[in-house]
C-alpha cells in the first residue's frame, strides 16, 4: 500500500490534462509501450513539452522508460497506477452509514 505522500505525488502528476492524456495513451497500448515520437504523434504536444511531461510522470513512478537502440520506449507502470486507484477506493463508503 502506498502512503499519503506517494499518492499525492502520483495524483499531482496526472493533475495536468496533457500528462493525463499521455498516461492514458500508454495505458491503452499495454506492455507494447510507445516511443516518444509515437506519443507525440498521438497527443500532438511539442517534443520539448512532451519530454517535460514524461519526466514528471516518470518521477511519480507512473511510467518507466527503456532504451531500445536509438529510441526510448515508454511504458505505463500498471502496478503503481493500480495502487493509486486502491488508495482512493480503500475508504470507499466507510462513512456511508454515519451520514444517514
């Protein structure tokens, strides 16, 4: 389970529309991953801006990157994304009876 600080870092990283779109595209392709150029074609963000967004997602452990020849492949970190979802849902409805 992740702590509050790690969760806040992850949610902050996807708090940007552009970063959320990038992460969503990486989730869609699964374990195949995408090169930076492929992501850029899909999301139509300038490469310099995209590099910044990818760095932000990587620092929040939402993606990882692997050098493959001259390209860098980007992959969604599904385990960490699932942990963020679980962080929110672990408290789901615990106060429901108290509110009635």
